[in-house]
C-alpha cells in the first residue's frame, strides 16, 4: 500500500488519539478537525511555525516508520526525523540506494528531470503559455542531464509562470523571487 504524505501549512495542533493522527485548527474555527489512521502515513511535512505536535504522535509515527520533515520560515526543509530502530527493510532500501550504480543513478535523474519539465509544461499550458519549448526540452534530457536541460527549462518556466512580474532568483528577495 502506498503511504500518504500529509502537508501542514497552517497553524494547527496535531496529536494522537486511538491510533489516529488528529488535526485541530484552534485559530481557524471554520476548518473542521480531521483524523487520519497513523498506519497509512509515510511522511508528515510541518511547514508553519505555529504547529504544535504531541510527543505521543511523534512516537506513533516513528513506530510506523513515518518520517517527519520540518520546514524553516522560508518553507525550505530544515530537519528530518526518522525512526532510529526501524524495520530491517528501511535499512535494506537505504543500502541499495547508496550502492546503486552510477548509470542507474544517472538514469533515475533523467527520469526525474523529464517528469519535472513535463509537469512544468502542464502548468504553463493551464495558464495559456505556449509549451512547445518545454516539450522540446523534455525530449532533450539525456542520462544524468549533462547538458543541464533542467536549468534551461527552469529559466523558461520561471520567466513565463509569473507573467509581467520580473523573476530573478533571490532567496531573500521580494515575492515571487523568494518563492523557490
């Protein structure tokens, strides 16, 4: 079964109750609380500085081999919590990933870049931007992306996704420049 990824981007309280992850929104009473079976969770992303999480929930997530990813105020990954004494399959998967051959890693990177460029093209088409260039880029990606097609596609994507807003990558700049 595919595990679920839960993203929390609003202030909330999350805790464990009856082997369920319970989400409550004390600030925004319009949002209803909800419960998710802990056994169905693979990753929890905490992307707000006002999230409170109980230790009981952390322990239950660790017992079920779920990862917890905390983000900083710029919405970038800051810390990752993984269970220390996980099932042997986790260690085995990690070992295989570390021992993967260079050609396999390059092929997987090629697949990742192609998917990324195709998804960017799909989003551009939804905002009525021509995507022929992005489709061309997706076909040009080689194993390991030695020609940095990803970078060229990203430049085209960011130049077009914000329309009249000028985009210059600047982590601490004014929006939209700080959003990546």
